[in-house]
């Protein structure tokens, strides 16, 4: 290595040494100062000798203030992109048609049973591909029938109804460990059981009711299939368009928030395409577009890191600056146009010519760089922009044709994956049957809440008392934010819905024309706003249920209003109080999800550094696992930061290790573009030793975070060193810079350990001076 390169290497390393700790700590240190001050004040109010979880004076006041403010924000929070007017219309028709036919044929109660089944089953078809929605709705329909039969038979025996409600509530809670969809099936089944058990029936009538409810679910499935067949859009294409829209925003503004949105959209697209019934040719085109988008995202990360590194050293040329800017602008414009393209089928000729001009401009810049960099043909900027130009040209080529060319299908070899098997579901449930599992704790809490609510309304013989457990199961959720922050929105929407709907049922309507009209309008409204605004959805849903049940409930209006409002308020309060008595804070899951993230990053790191050419399938698999773990960890940590309690974890350490992991993951993305290129680099003994040391260090950090090795003495940790032997065989200065970033990110993780209690490792002990590395 030349003297100038050695000097640059030493300079880079010194810069990392001095400034990278500040970059990790500064944003979170400012945030945590206020938290520590508040926590200290609250801790001073705890009685002497009380455990850490004992309610301090002022603790509940702070908790309620924060949760109330967030709930008030949630009441008005909305997302226009989540309005679903057309799907909501066919969902509403499936609810109204059975009632209309039942009224005309004098079989009102039969029509009501089908309508209730259609109403509940439709919630399983709100989101996802046709294949996923159909599978979920079939499960919901079957389990609704089973719950209806059991509920109608057991409704006359209070102790049996309460016992079954507890068991069904526990099952609904533990299903959250499997997936969100499974948890949704469990909750919908529980709701049906609560409603039906209020009106006991004989075995013949119970079987008849079960078949009617199942028929409602199947009617919803038929109408969904017809609607999807007539629709020009599908969930798979929408997910791919979201990927292109988020990457366009990321190319224009590279922030942590836009980066996380890209990761979430890629995860959603993978989920949709892996559970799809699209035609092979159409599916392959979307799959290749997603793979190309992800590769281009890596090049965005690489190009911006190249520019920043060259700017820091004053070595960025005008051609390089212009080339990177042109590439990012081209990505932004092309990807936004693709995201707006109907079904992403084919660009119009005018759009093709515009993007071809952009690619021509980028190509001319590359030719100019090739001339000016003739003495350094391996320039990292030139290599990155050349790869980016090629991938953008492929995107334009694919979007210019209706079908995917066979060459792309061969090159990218897209393959479908099968959905999870039932065996995996039972394995997940068995694994979570422990109090260490938040899903198990939620299941127990939900079972106890339903037991108390059912005992109260059965024991006190409350009129319309089933609203008490029904509200409780709707309010009580596995985490703090969903239970408290959305609790006020739920309570407000439910109470207002009960009041308005009960008043509307007081209007004389012997022909039921008003009731049918209200059912259609309210069903359409609730399915349209289901993901738009939660308080509005709660209002429409409650109103719809009240009017539907008014067909066989004949209580006096004043009694009905009082009973429903009272039961709704007490059911909500019961759920909130039980969560307060036995809360599940996300701080209990923080260590696990961060350790899982580190565990998922390890094979991705090894593959990036060690993989030979043609290992793209393995790399893609590891990258997706790391992305999923990252998304899960960020979600849990964000909720942990919002919890209004004095945490046992060090929030500064948690934030610091998450920031370091973000940096580690992004650096791997930028290095992945050189995977399998340098055989000499991969085979070098110093590189092999360094990779092994880094892998061992990640294992040590994972164990420390997970809690299997809480004390991590400095003597047990010898940080890997990017020494001169590695620098000599590195393919470029950029690659060396990436290795240094990995190493510094790892050391920043170590600085944050342990994430609870006093830190055991001092940076000065594990650090090495810049001179020792040069």
C-alpha cells in the first residue's frame, strides 16, 4: 500500500475513533436526559424498601397523562390511503342481502344469522392477497360455526358458559404468538361465542344457527371472489408499487425514517408474493421487480457512502458528484413513475423516452468518468454507478414490456415459497406456553378478564350484559399502546355508537326499511374506515351491531341505552384495570428482539464476507431474515421508549445498540455489491481470522443482551482489528472503509453493554489506538 493510502487509512480510522461514539450517543442522550430526570423524581417518591414495580406517588398520574394525550391524538389520527370504499361496498352487501331476503320471506331470524356471520367474516378479508384472505375467511367461517353451536348449547348453563368463555379467551390470546392473522381469527371467534351464548337454544336450533353463521361467511367469500375478479388491482401489485414509492422517497431523502419505511415495504411485498395465486408470468415479473428494487436500494446506500467518504477527504470530483446526483434523481423519477403505473404493466412510449434520456445522460457521465479515471479503472464510484446504470436499464426494460422476458426469469430465478404449515403453528404455541412469553401472559390476562366479566353479567343477571365481556375482549390487547393509548378511542367510539344506534332504533319502522338502510350504510362505512381511523371504526361497528341485534332484542329504549352504555364503560374499565394490575411492558421483550436481530445479522455478515460467486440465493435469504428481525426489534423498542414507567433497562444503552446495529446492517448492504468478486480477499488468512473474530464477538454480544452472560468483563473481549494485511488485500478504499465501519459499529455495541444496570465494559479498555492499527 502506498504511503498516501496508509495516511488516508489512519485518518479514516482516527475520525471513526473520535466521532462515531458521539454519532451513536448524541440523539439518544438528549432524549434520555428528561426521562432520567422524571424517573429520578418518581423513584424518590417510592416507599422505603418497596420493589421497583411498586406504584410510586405520581407514577399513575404520569402514566394516565401520557396515555390520555396519545389516545386523544389517536382519535383524530387518520390515513386517507387506507380508505377502502369499493371493497367495503361488497362487504356491506353480504351483510344486507340475507336480511332483505329474510324479511321478504318472513325468515328474519335466519337472515339475521347469515348477516352476523357475514359481518364477522368480512374482517378477515380486510388486508392481504386473495389466497391469504380466502384461507383466513374459511378458517373464520368454520370456527364461527363451531363457536355458535357450542355457545347456543351452553348458553343456558352459566357455569359452563363462563368456563368455555375463559378457555376460548385463552386460546384467542395465545394465537397471537402464531401471527396477527391467527390472533384475529381467535378474537372474532370469541366475539361470536359471547354474542350467541346470550341466547341459549336447543341442539337442533343450535346446529341450524351454526350453519347459518357459516353460510354468512361463505357468502362473504363468494362476493369477495366476484369483487376481486372484476377489480383491476390486487394486493401483490399494490405491495410492489409501495416498494417503488418508498425507495423513490429514500433516494430523495436518505433518513432513518425513510430507510425503515423501505424495509417495511420490502417485507410486506415479500409476504404478499410468497402467499399469492397470481399467474406465473405476472408473478415472476413482480418478483424480479422487487429483487431489482432491493439491489438498487443497496447501490443507493453504497453511492451515498462513497460520496460522503470522498467529501471528507476532499477527493470528490465534479464528474463523480454529477454522476451520483444524476443516478439518485433518475431513481426517484423512475420509481415514482413505476409506483403510479396502473398494475405496473407497461410504461407508455413517452415515459420510456424520458427515462431512456436519463439513462443516456448517466451513461455519458460514466464514459466521461472512464476517461478521467483511466489511471484508476477500479474506482469505487465508477463501479457502483456502472452497476446502478445497468439495473435501472433492466427496470425500464421490464416495465416497457407486458410480460417478463425469459432471460430475466433465468437470471433471477424467482421461486414461490409455501405458507407456514399447521405443524409450525402448534410448535409456536407449545413454545410460548410459559410466563416468559408475552403472548402467554396476554392469554392468561384475557381469560381472567373474560371470566370476571362473564361472572358479573351472569351472576347479576344484567340486561344485555353480554356487552360487558364483549367490550372487555375488544379493549384488552397484548401491549400498552394498543390497550391504553387506543382505549379512549375505543371507549368513546363504542359509547357514542351505542347512544346513536339505540336512539335510531326508537324510530317507528314496522317495514324495517329504515333498519335495512342503516345496516347497509353503517356496514359500508365501517368496512371503509376500518384502517382509516380507529375511533370512527369503533363508532360504526358498535352502531351496526346494535341495529342488527335489535331484530330480536325488544328491550325498552331507556333500559337498552342504560344497559349498553353502562356495560361498555365497565367492560372498558375492567380491561384497563386488569392491564394495570398485571401489565406487560415491552421492556420485557427488548432484550430478546435485539438479541434475535444480532443472531439474524450473523449469518448475513459471514455470507457477505466469505461467500463465493453465485451465492445470491443464500444471501437473499439471510438478508430477508435480518430485515424481518430488524423490523420486529425497531417496533418493540419504539413502544418501549413510549411506555410511561421508569424502566429497568438503560434506555440510552438500548438506543445506542439499536443505532449501532442499524449502522452495521446498512454497511453490510453497501458491501454486498462486491460479494464473490475478490477471491484473493476471501482466501486471505488475515481476513478469515478477522471474520471469525467478528462472528465470535457478535455471539458474545448476543449472549450478553439475551441475558445468558450479563457480566461481560473487558478481559473476555478482544475486539477484532482491521490490520495492515487486510488493508493490503482489500479491493478498494471503500471496501476498507466498510470493514472499519463494521468494526466500529461492533465496538459501539460493546460500549452499550449491559443494557440493564451499570455498564461492565469501558471503551478505553477495548479500544486500540489508531497508531496500533496502522
